[in-house]
C-alpha cells in the first residue's frame, strides 16, 4: 500500500525535532512555475542534437567532448548573463588523453570475438601535475592543475604497444587486489575470470540505509533493486598494473555473470590510471624506471569458456591487439554564478548544482543539458526571489583516468580552486545520467538475455548526513566496508515532496558510499542530494550512444524534480539544511 510523504519520512527515523524544523519551511517544496521550464520535447531535441553532432562518445579531451563543453558554455552564457550572472571556463593544459583506435584477439589463424577493451591499459605518462591555484576572488576562474609538455627527459609519453603474442595461462578468478598471481604468466598472455556478482557483493546493499522507494506516483511499493552490474569493477578494478610489473605480455579478461549483450562495449573500469608500472598519477614517476602498460581485452563469458577449455595451457600462439594513442590536449570545466538577493554581501549563501561533461555515451553524461535548463528556470525568476546565489558547474575529467580530482570524480579540483564560494555554500544538488529505462539480464533456462523490462530504471538518490559520513567511510580494498547511516531529515523531506507525482522510479539511500560528482561536496560537509541513476548500460559504447534506451518524458521529469528540490533548498535555512559550517 502506498503511504504519505510524511509517513515515508517518519518511518525512515527522522526525529520529532527535525520534523519540527521541516514544518517551518515555506509551504510546499513543489512551488514550480511551469512556464519557466522548456517542454519535454524541447529538452529532448537538445539531447538528440548533442548525441547526433557531438557523439556518440565524449571522452575527456576528445574533439566531441571539447565541442560539448563549448556548447554547454554557450548555453550557460545565454541563460545566466541576461540575469546578471557570470560564466567561467577553467582549462587544464596538456592532459594526456588515451584513445583506443582498433582492437582484436586471435589464436593462430582463428579470430576470437572481443566484447570491449580495458581502458588506459597501454602506454603511460610520467609527468607530474602542477599545483592548483585558487581563484583570486569569489567571481573568478581558478587556474593550475596542468601538465608540462613531454620533453623526453623529465616528462615522457610512453607510446602504447599495440600487440602482444604468447601462449595463454589461466590464472583463475579475480576477487580483488592481490587475488591473482600474475608472475605465473610472466612472458605470456594471462587469462582471468571477472565475476560481476563477486565484485558487486564486495559493496552489498546492506551498506546503505534504505529510506524508501517511489515508483510513478506511489511510495514504498517495492524494494531496493540491487542487481550485479559491470560498473562494480570501479570498486575493485582488476590490477593490470601488477600484471605489467610482473612481466605479463597481455591480459584477457572474461566477464562472468552478465549476458553477451550486456558485456558488449562496456568501458570499464573507467576510474583506473594508466596501467604502466608504476601506475600513472598526478605526482608523476621517474621516466627511466617506468614501464609502459600492456594490452588488455574483455571477452564474454561464452568466449571465456572457449579460451579456458580450448586455448589456455596449450601451445597456441594468441595475439592480443589494442592499437591506441596518447596525445596531450587541453580540456575544460565550465561553470557560472547566478546572483541571489544577497550576492556580494557577507550574509550571502550559495547552492551548487553540478554534474560532469565527459563519458562514453549520451547516458553518461547528459545531465549537463538538464543543468542549463535548471539554470534557465532560476534565471527567469526576479533576483529578489532567489534568497541564495547559485553555482551551475559542469566538470571535466570524470573519465580522466586519475589525472583530475580524486576517486573518479572531477569535483575536488573545482572545490580546491574556489574556497570563497565553498565557505559560503550551504547545499548541493548533483545530477547525472537522466532519462534511463531499465534493461536487465533475464535468465531463461541457463542463458541470460539482455533486454528492456518495460519499467523505468530505479534511480539511486543518495541523501546522507555529512556529520555521519565523515566517520563512516570505508572501502572494500581497505578491508573495511562503509556503514549504513541516517539521511539528513530536511533534505529527505525536500526530495520526497519534490518527487511526488513525477514520472520516475527511485530508491532513496543514505550511509554507504556517496558515489558520483556529489561525493566530493558531501565529503567536506556540504549537505548534498545525489540524483544518480546507474543503469547496466551506463558505460557501454554503442553506435547510437545508447539514446534508444532513454525516455524523453522521464528525462524532463527528472529535471523538474531537480528544480523542485532547489526551490525548497532556496527556502530552507542553513541550519535546516544541516550545514556543518
């Protein structure tokens, strides 16, 4: 049976004192002025335009990504400047972009199907990044964080080696760092199984507190849907750097527990650095003591079975081919300020709405399109009706393989560059991956079939109390799991009021891991809502950019929910938002 929003919050453990605070919020978090937002068709035309003209992929620093960044800058400029706002571009120079050009696998004269390649596995870069320089004032761009051009002495681009040939050794199943003895395949090609279920279970659903669910008009009519997913590899990525160090020539990774269709084109794990030895990092490495990474390819479970039974351990020459290039390019973060009623005064407060701009398809990331539509709504309001100033930020480097920010998120760079804004920030709304339909692996007999379920994706919304999270962090690789914990009651009430009636399906979580671009703001104590759907196809490369798996009405409604949340956050006080400042 569906329950009311008030009971939804009360059952999640919100205290009476917290609920008393909520009651003094101005009435109705959903005070949306409909005419200030474009229609679903108008927003969808922008999604299609980006996918068709700047896609289907927008990897960090690629021409397609650079075009998208400039498109976002133009849109934000058109929206914010007429309302007295400012737009900035922060450029990171000489980023060493890795691009795969072709890949193949063969055993003798036999062609073996490849599902995808392992990102950033070949070549390397030894330069150290320069320090970030904070912006000189509240409304100014930051600088720094660049790399020197390769000079062949102190800074070296290690050219990717495109092919490796040798016999195959089956090293078993990867279950985490140190689980594979790579030395057993020194001078050979290593094969390993990678179980999506095993890796997913290292960060189980139990690390979160489930505050409730919502599905197209009704609260709490289903449970937290937590299936194994390929992006589990970003939590415990196969340690290809250790294979390089051990003298392995190349690696074949066999997906376990996902269908052939699901495995196709997966760009995972995308958070890893160059797999050189030592692995690339912002600190750089000694060029004379750095070995370039090795080619590594993913195959489906069916193909993995053939390799294990017919090829591994036999005198069959296997060639792992992955032709890639490394170029030093520039890439930018764009962001803008929309002044509120107290802009420039000591008592001004900021709300941040953020996302990132790079990704392998239009799903990851399309929220930049949603973001400038959100900005347009608030820019059309009179300044006096915006109690708080606002920042709209689209970061680069989410797919920057360790050269930006930290932990697979680019937001820390922006935070370090803008202490003046951060010191006045009282809330953040992070948006990513909007409009997703649900696709899952459905088992029939002993075979998995990848198909649409006919439902909207159950999107993950993370609302966590910053004071709790600071003392509850943990990672599977450290041997300590994150812990479940409470949601900020004000933010929880705001989201519940805003989602009511929407064409959407969500689970509202707290504790655990605050994933995505909102995690960096949350980690420094900024009360944050992370609105982050994570479909099976989040990181899949596809000819159509996976746009066929999206729904235009769902995209629009998620933008509307974002606006409603920010309206309510505008009305709430810093104390109600649980600011730790």
